[in-house]
C-alpha cells in the first residue's frame, strides 16, 4: 500500500512539474530582480518571482550575480534558489553563526550562541549550557560551528571589560587540519573595517569596541560563513 502511494505521489509531482514548465515564462527585468533582492516588491509579486526563479535556470543564474551571503541569511531568497546558486557557482555553504556576549570587568557571559561552546575539554551545545546554568566564562569563550566539511572556531577574549579581541580559525572537520588562504573580513553596519588572509592559520581582530559586527569567511570560490557577533555591557 505504501509503495503504491509513493508511486502516485511521484506521478502527481511529475505532472505538476510538466505543467509548470509549459507555462509561458515572463522573465523579471533587472529592476524587478534588484527590487526582489532588496525586499521592496509587493508580497504577491515577490512570491511569483520566487516560483519563477525556482523553475527558470536562466533567471536563477542572473540573480546569483546579485546574491550575497547576507541576502541568503536574511531569507530574502527561497532555499531552493540558494541551493541552485551554490551548485552553479561552487559556493560551499552560507552559515549564520550568531553570537551575543556580555562583556563584564573580568568575565564574559554568553547570552546567545548558535554553535557549541568549549568548556574545558568538553564541547557543550548552547542549550545544554543554559540547562546547567552555565553562562559566565573567565577571560575568553570559544564557540565552534560545523558546516559541511569545515569546523569554524570563534574565540572571543575579554580585554579589561573595555574592548575585546576575536580570533577566527577554520579547520577540516575530519583531519583537524587548519585551512589556510581564507579571506576573513570584519564589518560594522555593512562598512568593512578590516580584512586579512589567514596565511598563518587564523585571523585576529584586536581592540574591537562594543557593538554589532559581521565577520565573513571566504575562499576563492565565494563565501563560506557569516558570523553575526554582538558584544555588549
């Protein structure tokens, strides 16, 4: 019975797909594509363009030229389109690792973390950390996030409660080998502050003031990850 049902579902899907592909393609122009990426279209037209982009490879490829990691992270484009762009351009992944910390005189408090936190020799998911009522760390906190074959390590160090240092390192998840020749860039309010190649294995941004930041990690093929970091008092 289950096998027959699966066959019916496949037939129904193939029929729907054929009907969609037979529909006349009214391609959005450049102005509409720009408005779509900026989130300025009416909801009805936005949904129409989403459906068109999923089915039209030509338009999806055109949109990919204006697609950034930030667009993907803010859900301005459908997941199916992001997957298509990744495949076309060889982009490995868009990852949003959100970290919110509170900087105290001699301590760092984790308010929110999207990955696992290193506690001694133990990796602890943020949810488990909260259940144990652990939130404060002396001097520094290390947060890790796995995506595809890469493990991203973000180390935030408290500097006397006035500013902080952040150290970014990427490793191969299996071999633990440090991945070099990555471009790591620090942004604040979409303004690029610093950018370095991690030819030594890691990138350190020093004497960073309190506030909200975005750190983008990229190789020669495109963005690998985006870290949204906020440190407050």
